[in-house]
C-alpha cells in the first residue's frame, strides 16, 4: 500500500509491502514539485521488523539496528512521532485519501492559490471578499452537492485576490472558487 506523509514543507511517498507477521519492505520517495509536474526521488529502501509494545510504542529493527519509536495519533490524520530524541509532526494518509482530500479542499493548486471544486453544486455561502487576509484552514466557500454541504478551506495563508463565485451560483467540477496570493 502507498501512503503520503507530509512533514513540515516536505512531502514523501511511502510504499509498504507486508512480508510476514511483523516484517515489511518499505520504499521512501521524496516528492519534488514544480509548477506543472512532480517527481518522486527514491531516498531509501528498508526491510523492517516492527513490534508493538503498549499503546503507542513500537520496537523497530531496520538495517540491523534497533529503534524505539513512540507514535501518538492526533486529529485529522496527524501524528506526533518521537524517534531517537527527535520530535516530528506528520500528516499521513493513504494515497487515495490524500488525493480525495486535495480535490475536496482545493489543495491541488496550492502554488497558484486556486481553490477549485471537485464536484458540481450550488454555492450556498461565501465567507470571504477580495482583499481579505486568510489563514490556512479558514473556511472560504460552502458548496451544496447531492444534498450535502462541502466546505472549501484556504490551502495556505494569504490575501484573497479574486472571489469567482457568489451565493446561489451553480458551478461545475473543476471551477475556480477563490484565488489566494
């Protein structure tokens, strides 16, 4: 199974293949993004023996070396990891869930700041206007589709450059709702 892990401003693809009860083959790729494309660069391949001890502590054998790893699951696919005295905050999702989240929240074009809809629907609420300062995760627009309300949030901090919709508008899949710079 393939996962996407985000740590700070870096993104990684992690492929995991189960080989036995506690044995896994893991390949870690860094995802390097340009404006129009992304490239996966292989960083490391490992064979792991992973055993769980208690609620959040794991013993991991990798490259003939033993590690104790503490993992605490937080909200929204976030994890706090303590490894050899170093603390990491990671967002981890399987590849398909990550793609779906990016479609639903318009994060596919973060570099350009365009928040796009992944569905056809009716705009029921617009929370921002041109020139507004927004923070990452702040609600921008609510779109009703198939009798469900879908909230589109700011993918980054910035200033609203353009609001392309108003309440009552019907938009098609892929329509730009808001542009943030």
